[in-house]
């Protein structure tokens, strides 16, 4: 029978088909762990006298609570330190591999997995973190789970799950210059809404998706959850294989050939049908930015702040009223007139080396707006090292940005990197919820190049707005 | 997990859609390593800053059935959102649509996530707001909500398996371990090149 990519990966992981309305029991190839959602899971194991079934399919790292400066000193916040210490103790007691703060392989869990070559096409990946959808960029079925499920996977290496529905998101054509993967996904979420993907696995396809690098694909799959979808996937191709090959945990020798042969079969059959299909024309897309307090409240950067009356249904009207009040925005204001206090460049959405390169390229030869604070935070310690080898850190520092250590940083208010009440940020992260980046903080989600242009002009801006603000610098050195 | 059949308690009308898990419990409360005591973080920003917020009104403050707008529990996978609702005293949440992960987490912790139509939710909001403090009954066996003195009855959706587990109060891990032989047989069939985190390999340099 003709199948979609998601259905193929699902079928290859069914340990036991559910009968009489029972869920299927699905095998989990890889579980990633971090300090926030694991303590209660390990505690549950202890209480029941259970042990992890497959230690060789678990990997822990520290990211949410970790500070991004002075990492050689004890963590000042006692509750954060306790949570990190708890993860370290649990890893030691149960024998789980861990990459702690200060380790070269520490970083945001969704940056570390792919970087080590553990994320591969066709596998199932879970983590107690909704942005696990990131790994779907490889053609893996990857989704976030709650702490009870983390415990379940530790104990059984499986999860009881009902099959998801499938949705095709086809992005035809090619992106215009200055338009990026982030703009595609923000446009997708604005189109289908924050609940539009509920119950679905999204499969991104079409020319514009094929043309993206692995890192761009990760940005897109990362935010599938923001459309309410459990997972997002992209069929693996040569771009995927090239990215995986040679990484520390990638298959080698004859194993590699066998793996690639299997991976090539992981594509939706020609005559397979999706439960829902959405089509987007890439050449119609512009740099996208959110104006509200959920990721679906976004518009092209050339638009103006909408009014509640612009929405037809009552629910959206009320949501817009609440959002405008929280964001302190007046309908009709051009989005490009909105001043920001902070630019945050980082997170599991846009904290990879290509993101940092794109940011660096946009600021090159230009000066930071004097009233804007700019934080550049690599997604992992390896990304930081790579950026330093390429000299990007020197460009960031010369521009007047802060160059930080790896972690989730200002994406969420769990570590010292937070907005103050009333502060406004252009952020390359994934959520603009009320208080997400700090109590009372206001977030506009943007791509790395929009973040960079905004850092120069002080108001939400696209790279094309920079023409004429400074002489373009010479071509990049590396 | 305690078995759930029916629950009666004060209904709380939360007239908001897209109540994300950062609103249910802010990230700062996620630093704890325990599984209980999260009630103080529930809807923290709204309870602290908005005197009109529904749980700040005495008639609703002891509520145990939350009646919310669509797309409840979106965003982060934090099970702490369910723990906070449960610790505050909520036994059930009613909404036209739940985020998938939230609904799954609720089912694991004995919190009923009941899906009703938008129209029914609007009607229940009216009933609760006309007589603040009105009790409503969530009958899991019959998949019904009973609200108000006029005895209005609304049907809700919840998947059969979750309903059965909640009514039996069953532990998921125990259920799965009944099939341990199947898991072992599956593992024996897996290709050797599937990812292994141990022994650890890292890049040079």
C-alpha cells in the first residue's frame, strides 16, 4: 500500500499493533534528556525499583537553566544549580551519558543530537521538550513528550501512541534573497494557525524545501510544534546524507552503505495520500515577523499592526485585543516603525553555525544602533568553537554585541538571560508568549537576518532596508 | 493514579483561547525537582497582575472544573502544567481543542481533558457567569457534562483508551511491561547501525 514518509517510519517501529482501540506500542530509538523535565522521571524509576532499559539509547545535556557567562563559576541561582546537580547525580547513578556545562559537546539538546550524528533518517527520537520536532529535518519521526512519558521510555524504550494524521506542506518555487527558512515556517503558522497542525505530522516538501540546507530544514521542523503539530518531517536526500556522513556516531563502512540504501526508501510514495494538504508559493514570501503573543500572530514585515476588527471570528478578535494590549501596540503602526530594546540571536531554532554566519554577513561593515542590546548565543559549545575559528566572534564583538556561551539563553525565562518588564525584543527564537523571555517582556519572532538588520536600525527591519546605511564591506574572509 | 468516574465541582469560565503552557505555569517554576506543590505557580502572571482574573474572584477561586477556550495547553511539553492544575485542585479541563502533548500529559496524571464543541463551551460559560459558583459534573463513564440548575447536558469527546485507563486508574508503564517479550523481539530485529550513545564518540579537536 502506498504510504507517506511518516507512515513508513511509524510502521517500521511498531512493536505491537494495538487492538480494540488500544494504541500501538512504538519503539523509540533515541531519547534525549535535559535537566528540566527529567528529575521526576528518574525519581519515578527509583520509587518503582526500575532501571533504564537501554542506556545506549539515552543522551543527556544541560541547556535550559545554564548561564551563558561565567560558566566556570558555580551557578548563582540555587534552584537552577539544584536542578543541574540533580541531572548529574541521576546520570551518574543510572549510568546515562551526559555532556555537562564546560564540556565541548554541551549545548541545546536539539543542536547536540544532530551534531554528534545520533540523529539519523528514519529513527524515532523523543525528548521532554516540544522542540524535539527539530530532528524531523532528517526524516526522523521526532516529537516532544511529557515527564511521565520520559519515565516510560527510560523503563521500556517504547511509548503507547495513537497514529497521527498526515499533512503535506508543499512550498513551491524558490525563496527571494533575504527570505529564509524562518520566514517559511512563520508564514506556515500564520496560515494554518497555532492549532492547525493538532493531531498531525507535517511533511514539508517542494522545491524550496529541497533547496534548503540541513540547518534551514531544522529551523522549519523545529517550529512545527508552534502550529500545534507533534512532529514535522522532511524526506532525507543527498543534502541529509552529506550532513550525517563522518559525524562521530554516523554509521561507517558497510553499515553506511546499508543505512543509505534504507534511507533512500524513506520518501512518500507517488500515489500516497495525505489527510490534508497546504500549498505555499515561496516567491510570494517576504521576511516575516510576529506582532502578537502567539506564533500564529505574524505578518510580512512590510505590513502594519492589525486591528481587532480585521479579524472575522470572535475568538481571533479577542486574542488580538489581548495581544495588542500586552504588546503595547497601536493598530495601523507600520511594523518597521516598532523600536526594540534587545536583539536575541540564538536558540534551538536559529542557534547553528549558518545562522551565526547569516547574522554576521548582514552586520558586516555596519554599526549597531546605540540603544539596542544585542546578544549572540551559540546553540552548542561546538558551534561556538566553529564561529571562533571563522572569526565571527570578533565581528560580533566589534559590532557591539555580547558573545555568549552555549545554551537556551533568552529563549525562555529559566536562566539569567531575561527581558525586563516592558522590554521589547526581536528574537530568533520560537515563542512570543506573554512573559516567555522574562516577566512582562515583549517578543517579536524574526529570522537571523531580520534580527541583524534590526540591530543596525533599532526598529524591526529587513536586510533590504540597510541599503545605503553603510558601505557594503568586502567579501567575507572565509 | 486514582480511578476517575465522575467529578462534581465549581466550574471556572476561562474566556481565552490559546492558553499556552507558559501561561499555565511560567518557566521559572520548572526549576523544581519534585512532582507536587506547583499550585502557587498556576496562571501566575494573571493571578498576580489582574484582580479581575477569574481565579481571583471568590466565587470561582475554589473551582475544580476549568472551562477554557480553544487550543488549551499549546507550546512547551512541560507536564508541570498538568501538575499545577492538579495541585490547585482541578480534576477536569473542558475545551474545544487541546494541544496534543498537553492532552497526553493530562491522561497520564488523572486530569480529564474533555473536548466539547465551541458552542457548548460558550453555553457553559454563560451558565457559569450567570451564577458564579455553579457546580458542574463531569461524568467520564457517560462522557457527559451536567451544568446548572436547568440540568443542561453536554456530550464530550475523549479517546476510548484514555477513558478506560482513567476509569481503571492504571499505570502505563505496568501495562507496557506486560509486552516485554515483544519489545525484546523487536530489539533483536533492529539493524546494527541504529544510533547508540554508548560507547561515547566525540569529534576530534
